[in-house]
């Protein structure tokens, strides 16, 4: 049985012989596939029609086998278990999750799910694919859950139970606080959302008690922060050892332009490079001694150190080594020394024609979607194979900018300038901001970033309730899951901000990850994002800010109200912008 969905893709109904089936993309139930699954259906079609295997003989490219639980099953689950009241309530996340975990799955699909789990013994990613996910404007990127399960328990009953728990967890993620906060700043209602679920093989290999790909990546056809000779339209790629959670959560990654793969990011010296290289990675924990917690998204995920990857021998193609006597970075891992994750063999040597493949994929998907795109992937290089396995995980449209804004460089300077930068994402003119929320430099400390996130959340809620846009100023990378890189806020905690400033400090100087879900939300909501370095030519006028009327002052954050609105201009084509005082 086959069905026709978006883009005239032909998708087969589910076959319980999951591994033996010729179909890599199947479905169960009625209703829609959701945004993520529809994007993968398009990706599958394009791979088969436009990517010639003879062009990349050293690469096997595919979409890891998957089955989609369509949105009709989500509706049936909510209706039959009378979950609407608690789902839409303001109850604690823990209580809502518990109610969903105790509910029964629609009985008509239990046989299919049982058949799947009896035949599949590889780790599985249970991923969200909601109706609003991956839309060009106001997408719900990173808002909903992905639960990875090792699927290695000895009992089929136990593996079946873990799969069911993971599906319910993805369903309930539609109604958790982070989702509800996001809806408050979007133009959508939570009651119009419907969730499909993707059950997909995880790309990777097993190493001892760890399962992970050699590396993951996000590629964009538009680069908001080019450096050197790179141009915005030449794209940007972020790569990281292990599962892609490092990238989408805003961790340390290796960023480069596909047009200049050999160009090293702008680090001042080898010490700066060592301080800004990836030092840990995510993998599925395959051990049998994991503490049970079905309410936790990362229940079966663990962060490991580079030494673990070195032991697994997975750094061969992606790492270099610091040679202390010569104070230089040497390609490869043959010698002992500190490792630097810089993908030198793949980018400098272009092994497997990896970068050529990235450029080809961006080109064909941009042509098909008729605009900038973003793709996610995972790469495995088997120990007994001479081929690179490229697992395609997602494709979605990327918003760039609309109107043309003229901003003369002279406007970046002057006494009436609050802040300016030549490294700005966004586009447009904003003249309705009276409220400014900023971190107090005198009390800022990286150990307090979780407390800072809580204070910002409180102020953001009040401003969103009053529908007041605001300027947000802080230090380090906004939205990073690593509290030592910046402020670990979720999107809904700052979703009312129309303009955001990222100001680096002498010990926080990290490049914005263009592959993070947080970054994708910035672009899609057309939030202007200023990056200002502590030792650059532009500075924030903190003295002027501290002279303004205070609305709320907390331990780490201050909210002020201006008598006249700020005037903000951002030229997206030249990546520069200015914020002028009233």
C-alpha cells in the first residue's frame, strides 16, 4: 500500500519485516506526516533523482531507515485517554509527563510496533515531526523532544516498553513548559498543533558501551557570519564529533565555509584553538546499568571525553594533534598529544570528496526549495570499509532577509550610538523598543548562568504578557546548553526579544553556532542578533544604560524603560547594524 504526500513523494505503508523491507521510508496510521518527515520524504526523492553515485564513488548516502506514526494516532491517543485537560493546563511538567506515560497507546498499532521491535535490534531515535515543525517562518526547531533508545535489552517485552515510553515522551513534549512558552511568542495556538512521530535507526557504530557516528553536521546555504574571503551566499557548515546534540544545543563545533574548507576559523594562536576545540561528545549509552527515568529526554544519552573517542579509534579522519615542542597543530592522531577536532583530513585533503558532497547537496536542495536551506546529517566511517556513510537526517527552508536596508558605515559611530557591530544577523529597521533587559557586568560570573537564565525568564514572561518587544544584552553565547559558554536559556525564555546583543568577555569568546536550533529560531523570527567582541572597535555604552529608569533590578539582570524608543537599523546583506539612543 502506498500513499501520496507533499511534493508528490510516494511513501509505503509499514512492513513488519522492517530490516528486510526494500522500503526505507514507511508509515503507520492516518493523518499528516508532519514537517520533519515531509522534509525527509523530499530529501529521499532528491537523493535518488539528483545525486549520482558515480560522482561520489567513495560515499554511500541515504536516509537511515524510518517509520512515521502519522498525526491521526496522536489525536486518537489524546482523545481515548482524555488527556486534553491536563495537556493544556498549567500543571507541572512532571505531572503532565506522568499522565502521558500512564496512558494507553491506540491498540490498533500495538501489533505493528511489536513487530518492528521484534525484528530491529539497532539503537533507535524517536523524533518529533509536528505540523508546525520546520516551517520557514516561526518553526518549532528544537522545541519538541527526540528520545534515543539503545534497544539492546535482552527481553523483547522490555524493548517494546521502552519504545512505547519514548513515543509517549515525544507526544507529551508538545505540552511542556518550553513548548507553551514558545507558543506565547508565536502567532500560533497550541490547540492547532498535531504531532507525528518518526522512529528511525540511529546512524553510527557501537564502540564498547557507546554508540555514535564519527561526526555529525549542519550545513546552511547562507552564512550569516562569514570571515576571511568567504561570502554569505557561499554557505556555512558546523561539524562535531559524535551525535548532533552538540551542534543543535549550541556547543563547541568546527565552523567553516564550503567555498574555503582549508581556511581555519579566526583563532589568535594555537592556545586559543586548543581552548575552543570540542572536548566532549554525545553518544547513546549501551550499558545495562543506566538509572531508569522515563521522564528524562537524555535518559540513554551520555557525554564522553575525547580520550574515549581516542580509545574507540574514531578520531582518525577528524582530529589533529598539538605538538608542544614546535607549538603547532599536526594533522592526524599518530602521535601523542592534545587532540584538536578540526576535520583536517576531510577538509584540507578533501578525503572521500566530503566537501564536494556538501556543496552538491546545498546546491540541489536550494534549487528544489527555491531559497536558502539547512540540512542535518550524521557521518559514519566503518572500520572495515573504505567508504564514508552519509546519513541524511533533515532538510528545511532557512529564512534570510527581506527588505533592503541602507546603512552607511559612518552611522556605526557617534555619541548617540548605544551599540554597533559589523557582525550582525537579521535585517530591517526597528523603532518601537522602549524596554531594555541587560546583564549587569559588575555581577556577572559564568558559575551563575543558570540563575541568570531564571531571572531573564521572569522578566521575559512579564514583557511577553504585555506584548512589549525589548532589547536583550548579555555575555557569551545565548541559548547554549553549556553554561560555561554563555546563558543556557531556552527560546521561550527570551522569545519576546526583538533584538539581542551577544557581548564577549576576555574569557568568553565563542563563535555563534549557526547550526543550533536556537540560531534557527533567531533567523525565522527575524530577531536581529549583534555580536560584539570585548576587544573590538565597538563597545556598549553601559554608563548610559545605568542612567535610565529602572523597572526591575535583580541580582544579575536589570530591566529599564526608555522615554523614547531606540532606533535600530540592520543591513543583512552587509551583516552590520547600529542601535541608536533616543
